[in-house]
């Protein structure tokens, strides 16, 4: 059941849209007061969002039976690179007058580390749910 759920492109696409919706909300959406119970909690949020987003794409591509191992490794590399670039671009977009949030290189770093964690977690999870080949 898990295998067939992750074989579909729907879950990674929904996560992709959801992550970008959250990260690109205008600054006024959160209210004027900044409450911080856990110092640098936003870095954990960036890490978590990118690890889930990348992990979902890694699982999707690594469950595809029509890709050979070399193609899967290539997709893994491309996904991580795109996520790292995306994290940097999102930070520049957050600083724009339209969104009016703070630019922070540490957020982009948390995105990149989250992308690498998503790669590792996605590969591990894929091995756990992969169907054995027919013999």
C-alpha cells in the first residue's frame, strides 16, 4: 500500500506547492509580534520542509521501475541541486517588496542541509518499502 502511494507523483507535487506556499507568504501574514519560544526554530522549520520535500521526490524516482540505477542516481543528484538552488532563490524572493520578509543565509543553509537529509532519508525509506523483484 505504501509503495503504490509513493509511486504516484501527487504527494511530491502537493508537498512542493505547500512548502512554497508557506515560505512565500507575505510578512504581514504572521502578525506584528515575533514570538520565539525556541531560538532559531525557523531553521528547524526550513530543514524539515526541505527534507520532506526532497525525500518525497527521492522516494518517487527511486520506486520507478522504468529507470535504471544510473538514471536514479542522476535524478537524486538533480533533485538535491534543484532544492539547494531553490532554497537560495526563495530567500531572495522573501526579501522582495512583495513578500517583505527577512533574507537569511542561515535559512538557505538549513534548506540545503534539509535537502541532503531528505536524500538520505528518502533512500533509506525507499529500501524499506521497495517490493522484492519477481523470481
